[in-house]
């Protein structure tokens, strides 16, 4: 069964450091997403990406965040200068071009900011 | 705006007992509704989806959910709980085939007591 893979599974970083979370979506999928889940809270939409550009982003996705798909395979989320409140589980997801919005999620990357 | 509310952050059932996880949605247009399950240290896995076809939807692992427009509900049920059902369950809503993202509930942690 095709799956979305994410690395690293867990990263610990110091406040103010840059972090890059990586995702390999399912190969024939065209829409890519990042969500996050702060411990004990709901899963929140961050950003969606299609045709090499951001198609939608939430209020959470401020100037500290960026996404790119540098090589047609990896889909990355960069946090430029991490804050304590960025500590969360970050989920990557992808979906095909058609169908009722069924997103396939990765296992997540847990980010801990100290 | 669309949203979902999951009643009960924790539900405990005995092995073999009925599982009922509640989800109510809010949407100004006909929604697509989803249940996702998250096993420990794993990603979000799609259990089932409602996409305006049959109101009773059957999913994987013996789960099913019924869309009730009059009650704005999409509760998840399973006749007989198994130990392997212990996980976090998330209800989510999306609007329209072109809608770009999912809105998640806060999740319900299911514990199965032997």
C-alpha cells in the first residue's frame, strides 16, 4: 500500500534554530499538505501546495514558515526561527487530483523546541 | 464555516461491547465527512468517509458511521470492541470536491478494557 513517509520522526531543537521537516508524498499525488497537532489539541491545517505553489494557508502559517518541493519528490516544511510554541506533531499529507478529498497522512514528525 | 465537535475526549468500553464515538458537524453547505484513526506512533489512517451517497457508511475493521442530516451527526460505531481498536479517533469535515483542506475535531481516545 502506498504511503506518505516523513523524516525525522522526532527532532529536538533550541529556540531560534531553523528546522526542516521532510515528507515524501505518494508518487502520483498532486496536492500536498502540512498539518500540526499541539499536544492535547486538535489537528490544525497549516498549508496546502499544488502545482509548485501554495494554494491555501492558515493564520498559523506566518512568515516563519515556508514550504517547497525542491526535487519533485520531497515536500519540505521549514521553520526559520523556532519558538517554544512550535513544539507539536507535524503531519504531512497528500491526495490525488480527484476524489472526495481523501488525504493520506504520514506518521508525523514530533518537534520539541527547548 | 465548517467545523466538527467530538463529544467525549476519552471513551472506555469493555472488550466485546458496543463502541459509539460521537461527532457533530457544522456546515453551511453539504459536507464530506471522515473518520480517521491514529494508532500509537502512527499517522492518521482513514477509517471511512461520507461523500453524499449512502448515509450508512461502512469502513475498515468493522466500523461504520451514519450521516444524519436532521441531527447534523456522523457518529462512529462498532458492534463489538476488540483490544486492537484502542486508539485516537478523529472526525473531520470538508466541503465540496474542490475544497482544499480538512477541519478536524479534537479527537476521542478509545480505551478497550479486557
